[in-house]
C-alpha cells in the first residue's frame, strides 16, 4: 500500500462525507486535493475542519472541491491546541 491508499482509507473511515470522493496528493506541495462529487455543501464538512487541520500526517493543506460551491482550503496545524468553549 502506498501513502495515498492509507490516507484515503483513513479519511473515508473518519469523515463519512469523503467516502465518494477522489483524492490526489501532490508531494512537492504537501497538498491533498479532495474532489467531492456528492456532498450537500460546505456545511457538511465544516464541523470536521478542525479535525482535518489537526491531522499530523505530513500534509500542509487540504483543498476540498465541491460542485456548485467555492473550494475549501484547510491549512494543517497539527501541533495546535483545541479551543475550549
């Protein structure tokens, strides 16, 4: 198994909205592109944005593309502390 297979298995398990998506990893840019084909909209993934940003997997950012919506760019900050509400 290569890096993208392990990453996609993890993302599909952890974030259900990602299940029918296509992933592409650009190692030079340390960027993962997620093409969501059947997501209802950004509100579906925004609750998971903090969890994605805190992933410590050697990725600097996720760019999530959805039909009919603006791209969502999540900058990864794995060592950041979770805000207490």
